[in-house]
C-alpha cells in the first residue's frame, strides 16, 4: 500500500509505521488512514499438563516479564533500530492525502436504498390492486 497504492489492508498503526521505516518512506500518515481502535487482537498460549511443577514458576516469570514492560521495550528498540538504519534516507510518500470515510459518504447509498424500497412497495401494492380488480371483473363476467 505504501509503495504502489493498489491494495487496502487491516493492520495496526505500529506495524504500518514499522514497515514505512523499513521502506524508508516518510509522511505515511498522509496516505494511510489507520483505525483508532484495535480491529483484532492476538495472544500467546502456553499449555502445561495438570500438576506440572514448572507451571507456578512459569506464571511468576511471565507476570514479571509483562509487569516490567519487556514487550514494550522490545517494540521501542525495534522502532529505534529501523529509524537509525534508514532514518537519513527517507523518501517522501507520493500521492494525495487520504480522506476520512464517514457516515456522510454512505447517505447517497442509503437514500437510493430507501427510494428503491418505497418504489418497489408502491409497485407491489399496485399489482395487488390490479390483480384484485381483474379477479373481481372476471368473476362478474363469469356470472353474467
């Protein structure tokens, strides 16, 4: 998306910025619009057999690992490493700025949907009326 602008993707903003640093592109915020909230989340599971003596020790180590902020530290070091590796060779991003897609962009589609539903309802009611009139007329002609 950053280089060719021919696809869309669902990624977190941190990953997009990481890839932009790897591609040595600046101004990624002008061409890529990221969601404010997380679209998906991921986790890691480790399974121990019931009664395993390593379970309690593993839980203690993982709690300390997460409370100390080790994952955030690794992420910040990775960002720093990519910035230092290609930071002096940034290439400006090409293309226009993105625009925020909002509900106002969907209003014409919903208006067409509503008008189509109303029109089809009117046609259906008209068909029912014509059908009832036709049946009553043929019934009267049959009796005469």
